[in-house]
C-alpha cells in the first residue's frame, strides 16, 4: 500500500510539474502573440499616419472658410478714409470699374449673403434705393459672399433684384477686405471718401436717408 501511495505521489508530482511547464509555455506563447499583435498594430497605425500626412501635404491648400475670414476681418473703416474699389466682374457679365463711373456719382457698397436673415430684410430696401436714384447720381455695387456665385445669381433672380451685384472672389477680398459683420453698407463720395459706414441691418428709413448724400 505504501509503495502504491508513493507511486501515486510521484505521478501527481510529475503531472503538476508537466502542467506547470505547459502553463508556463502557453503563457509565454500568449505573450509573444500579444507582443507581435501590438507591434503589427503599431506599425499599421504609424503607416496609416504617414500615409495620411503625405496625402494631406499633396493636396492643394483649401480656401479659407467664411468663419476664418470673419475672425480676421477688419473693423469698419474710419469716416473720411479714402477707399479704392478694384474692378470686378458683375454676375450679369458686365464689369464694374470705378474709373468708368460718372465723376459726380455717389457709390454705395453693400456686402450681403443669400443665407443672411438680416440681409434678407435690408436687400429689398436697397433695391428700392437703386430704382429710385440710379438715374439721379447713385452708383451701387453689392457684393455677395456666398460660397458659390451661382447661389447668389439664383437668389437675385428669384427675388428679381436688379441692383449691380458681384461675387466676392479671393482676389477681390484681398484687395478690399469685407469689414467684420453682415450686412455691411458703405457710402463713398465721387472721389472715394467714406461718408457713411454701417454694420448690421439698416431699417427702411435709414436706407432711404442714403439719398441725402446725392
């Protein structure tokens, strides 16, 4: 009986030793697999990041968004400042040029957007002003800051606005930056001297009073 128990104890000890060895080997293999998986995942992420970076550098620079432009937009110019308005193509295909304007005409500049609710309230009054005084010494250049010129054209056509309108290109924006805010209304003398500067919506009576400069 003692011999039997002794043999059983030896078998159990050997079994435990083998089990521990197998467990140790299995743990090592699992660790190796985990380490390899982690390395492969890290290599994949690094490769993906490098690909994304190279792709980003390969792309042309995106145009500045309206929000980013607004953050760096200047304040309203001071009254009495001299404004130089660059030539610009109108949405109807004609060209607006200060040099070709009658030397006795007052110029109204009006920045707007088809998505601006305050512009939607002021624009009808600008149309009335244009129709009433276009033959009585008034020049007008309205400037759309819509994302696409087609959006501005569709908006004007839908509302049957006939005042001269141009779409603000990056080149025009650089030459004559839009002041901060919308809508923006500037009134200039025939020589380009700033007579009036307004940020935000002008009410009907205020738009009508622009005629006092004529």
